[in-house]
C-alpha cells in the first residue's frame, strides 16, 4: 500500500488540494447564498450584478434592454426589445465555474505570485466572457427561439467550459510547477 501512495503521490496531492479547495470555496459560496431568502424571492447580490453588467454590455451596443426583478422567483428578468428573454438566476452568474477554475489552478499551483495573478486574470476573464455569453444568448434566442434549448444547453456551456479548459491547459503547460522549462542550448 505504501508503495502505491509513494508512486501516486503527485496525483493524490493534486486530488487532495483540488477537493479541499473546491469544498472550502463551495461552503463559503453556500454560506453567502444562505443570506438570501429564496421563499421571499431574494436574488443574491452577485447575480443581480451580473444581470446589471449584462444590461450595460448590451446598452453599449445600443440594444433595447432592461432589467426587472422577478416577482415569481429569485431572479432578474432581462427584457430585450420589450420582450422578457432571460431569467438570470444564481446558476447564471458563473461563480460555480470560477470555483472550479480556482480549485484546479490551486491544485496545480506554482509560485505564489504567478498563481495569484493567474487566478485573478482567469476569474475576471470568465466573468467577462459570461456577460458576453448571456448578452449573445439573449439576442440569439430573440431571433431564433426554436433553438433555445440547443443554444442554452449545448453551445454556450461548451464555450464557457471550453475557455476554462484552455485556461487550465495554459496554466499547466506554462506556469504550474509541472510546466516544462525550455532548455537553453549551452554554448
């Protein structure tokens, strides 16, 4: 048994760091969400922020967009051309995706400063991508309502998780402690 622990130590350390980070961040996030009363249709502040920032992105492109709090559930309604097109709920704010991203980077952490900078850069990139994802999804669903399920359930998750995957690959290959350092030829 000890032989296998030694043999698989890098994998077990990665797995332990990943699971511990994911668990801690998820518990912190759940604690944050517990401040809001779902039965009173209270939407968490970060989800409201995502809805407002999506509105700002669309207004920048001269779209006819407004946000209104939902009276039926904890969400924010985005109205495009005076038509309700999307409900921004807690799952739309990409925090769970960011938690997954952060957990992986910490599990493959390298030096402290590059790790922190990459976590910040990656999290901001995921957040901005999510805003554009929601905005584009609203416009496409307005013009192609028959493809709503495909767009919302397949295309856009592929995009956001695809970007996270690419960020992971870049991290592992360029910045993590496992990244191969380029060999300089000796003169």
